[in-house]
C-alpha cells in the first residue's frame, strides 16, 4: 500500500512542484497522490504534459490530461515538441526533447516529479547491463538530480507497478493505455514485456524488483 507521506521525504514543500504528466498509469497515480496531499500540506502544485507528436492519439491524450487537471483544479502546462531521431534511437531522442521542455519551464529550485517506480529501476539496470556498461554504470534512475535550473525527483521508486495499478483501481481512477508500450521493438519494452516476465516466472513468481539506492 502506498503511504503518501513517504512521498514527500525528499521534496521541498516550500518550492513549486510540477508533475510530469503523460496521462499514463504511473504519472496519473503520482498526480492524484499529490493532489490529495494538498489537503494536508501547503503545496504549490502544477503539471506539465509534453505532446511528442509521435502517435495519431497524441491530441486525444493531451485532451485527457487537460480534462483531468481541470477536474483536480491543477494548472497544466502543455508543451508541443518535435522529436528528431539520432544515433541513440527514438526513445533517447524523445527523452532529450522532453527534458529540454521541462528545463525551459522550471525556475531556480523548482521541482518536477516523475512517476518512475521500482520496475523502472530493474529495467534500467538490465538495459545498461545488456548494452555492456561497466560495474560503475549498473545503477537505476537516481532519486533526484538537476534538470535545468530545477530539480527532478522520483518519489515512487520504492513502489512497484502493481502497487500503483492497485491504487488506481481501488480509487477508480482512469488513465491512458499507450498500445506502443506493448510492442517489443524498443529495447526497454522488450525487457519489460519479454525478459522480466521470464525472470519472474522462473525464479520469484512475484514482481521482479531491484531496490533503488
């Protein structure tokens, strides 16, 4: 079960907080959790949605995010970006322009929260291992790091995808399902959809998890 109070341990509540909100399950759980935290804490909360223009459904997703933020009375900033694929592939190129969009919005000391969770830690470590990184590179997403003049924080790293989905289901919260996440042509999707389920089936029979550091 997610304890909302644990999510603010590494966050400065006196600074503006943005949620990186795609409309997917992870960022939706994060958005609702912090929307609820406003009831017990004084939080200056807004959200940012990046439209990558890579899917025919992008405008539908943007509209969904606007409707949810209107419902929750959260200001939403929408950023339209153009993704140029370089030698590192589509996923890397999309991440680069997404971070640039965040950097352009954040002022000094402001924070942007990502919905990365424990499964993302495992995926990242496996991805780096398969790509031949050394021992020093075998680490998952950092809890926090600078982005532009602000700070990126990942408060959900202690929780699994299953826990986030349980939270959404128990609270009857809708979210966007991007069908491309189930296509294994991208390396991370292949690890998520094919490799990790095999590991879970063979050794653990429970969600595969690597503790964040």
